[in-house]
């Protein structure tokens, strides 16, 4: 089979999409345009998630300190009823 008779290459030539204009118009070294200004739909949710992510190490440290403190004040009797 010669390269000219390759059915796969013929198929790929038929289905390959044309290059989009926004990829052709911009020179290679030029930066992409900035995103259009629009109101954030999930602004509060993202802010809450960001705050929770920033507070997570402190919450873990507080849980560790509480766990260590509960072990330090344990009388060792094994009586769980009080």
C-alpha cells in the first residue's frame, strides 16, 4: 500500500476541522485578550470556600490540642460513666 492509498489519512483530511480565526489572527508572541467583565455568579461561595481552606490548618491544630488536653486530664481509671 502506498502512502497515497492510505484510507486513514483520507478520512482524517475529511473530518479535520479548519483552524479557527482567533488562532490565526493573533501573532505568536501576543498575549490573549482579557476576559470580559461580568458579575461573579459564585462569588460568595468561592469566598466561603477560600476562607474555609485558609482556616483548615488552624482547625486541625485546635483539634490536636483539644485531643492532647483531653488525654492530659484523663485520670486513667477507665470509668467512662463519670
